[in-house]
C-alpha cells in the first residue's frame, strides 16, 4: 500500500471535483445544514488556502484544507476520509500535513471544530495535541467541540498516543446527552442504587452489559471475568453475588456468555497463554465433563458449543452458591438465567436454563442440554 499526499492547485480539476464530492458526502453524513458556514461559497472557491488530497495506490482516499482565520491563526477544515479507505492512517497523515503546513507558513495557532459523534476524529485530534478552546464562531449546531493547537510548542516527536483526553470528551458528550434525556438523571443516580439484575459476564470488551440489554447506569449490577466463570474459590465473584442478593435484593441473576469467547477457545485448544491458564482450568473442567459431546461435533462447531455448555455449568454453580440457596430458603424472589450473546448479530439467546428454586435445577439443566442437541 502506498499513501501519497499532494497539494492541489487550480489546474488539478479532476482531483478538485473529487474533493467537492467528498465535501458533499461530509455534509450529507453530518445531516446538518452547513449554510451558516458559507458552505456554498467554500465549494465554489476551491482550492482556496492550502488543500491536501490523499491517494492510496492511485485511488482517491481523502482530503483536508487549511485556511487563514486571523492574524497568526489558521483553521483546519473538512478532514474527510473515503469510507473504503478508513483504518489505513489516511486521516492521521492528512492532519499531520495540515499541522506541518501551518507551521511552515508561520501560523502560531491552528483551530478546528468537530462533533462528539465523530469519535475517531476527536480521538485523533486529541492524540495530536489539540486542546479544548472557546467557540470561535457562532454555530446553531449543539454540542460542537472547538479545539486548538499551539503550533509554537508542537513537534511530531512529542505526539503521544497515550493521550487519553478524547475519553473525557466522550464522557462530557455522554453526560450532556443523559441530562438532555432527563435533567434530574444524575441527581437520582447519586442517591439511589436499586438494580433488579445482576449480570455475570465475560470481560471481553465487545460484550458491554448495559448497552446489550438497553439498560441505563444504575439498572444492572455487573460482575465480569474471563469466560464468565463462577467458582466457590473466587471471593470477588462471591462477594458480588452476596451484595447483590442480600443488600441490593436483585430479582434476577443472568449468567451471560458469548460466542467466539477467547477464553473458552484457549481452554478448548489447551493453549498456553500465561497466568490466565490457571483460571481457565475451570473451563477445561467443563470441556472434560462434556468431552464426547463437544469433540464429536464438526471442528467449526466445537467452540460455540463449549461457550454454551460453559454458561450452563456456571448457572449450576450460581444455584449451588449458599447465598442463592439461603435466599430461596427464606422465600426471596430470585431467578437465575443462562444466556449467550452473538457477536455477529448483537442478539441475546436464552439457553433455556431458568431456575428459581434449587429443586428445579436438575430438570432445567437436563432440558437445556437436550435443547442444545436438538
């Protein structure tokens, strides 16, 4: 792959027309009327200022512009990367080209504006050293983020990918969104934790409990570990269960695995991955218990089946927990569920093991096992 950047002039008519199309795509994607930014005049005056055009192996890949704003100050405009070429460093290369050009011209400060939903752009700008700035023009678009870069004190060598300022930007955007939904949301959240659900799930970053089931913070108590394992020697998990059942009085405990679980795959393949091998012995035990059922399947079916069986066994472990049994003994409403999540479609699947008394466990477990083979 060869990424090239060039500065366009009025003679680059074909590339300029491509840039115009990129600008139209950008405006359409935003879903915002950009007339307040004199967008039509901007389109007509291309390539005013300095306009960079990116290509990958000769294919159009993206564009960005830099234009004067005031004495010693310039503005980055319309950074856009073709959707087909994203994830290849085009945006970063274009942004760096603007910064270097601005320094070369002699500007002291570089401004830009963006929106919270342009998450990758916000992340890039923050990594490159841009900081929050006051609004430098009036805008009807709510939540516009204004950023600025001090060019005198910037060097590419000091750019730090460990800069996590973009996470604070995301946080403020999220908090603002929650207040728009309910102005009293955080006041209520600060004074009350009353969830009905305990989620015991995998640590996998692709399986966030609240988002998957559409619940807000405060509505689900969460415990996560590698491969959603519940064992009587894990004081962390046991403490969570005890607090959820005895103090929060949750009504449901959901053990939630997911297809494609890396921990389960490591256990299935007997792969050595480090300290976590000790933890995955619990999943090895599940495999050993159901060895014939798993290994008689076609190779491409074994991983998902072990993910399902692992959920069933962890539900059994939850039901055998003394905290859960004591709750049932005293008549407390509490139901344990076994579910699995599909990474490929985002859907939850009920594995058919739902238990609200210890006496029901054997029959529910056997029925769930048979359903897997159906």
